[in-house]
C-alpha cells in the first residue's frame, strides 16, 4: 500500500465508517493492504476489497459488478 494511503488513513477519523478498498495492480493484488487498513482504522467496518490487474481493466466490468453486488449494491448491469 502506498505511503500516502497510510498517511491518509492515519489523518482522519474512520470510526463508524464503512471502508471498501479497491485497487489496480500488476501482480501484488491487494497484498497486505486489507490487514494494514484494519490495523490503522480498527473502528471502521472494513468490507471485502477488489484488486484488478491493470492490464485487465478494460475487461473487468463483470468482476466489478459482481463484487458490488456481493457487497449489497444494486445491480449496475442495466446501466442504471
């Protein structure tokens, strides 16, 4: 996770907030990011993150829609 994210998470109060991490990558996926986030903001509700390989961004729409639906968001498949 970039140092800028550590600084950001340390600088704000996330108590009672829902945090849903996502990123693009070229091999590391989310790495240890979720555990770092959980340690930095323990009073936040951390949801399942999504990592999309940068070279696959143009074909990741179905993965993103499925992930959002798993999290309980309305279907985006209809373009709404």
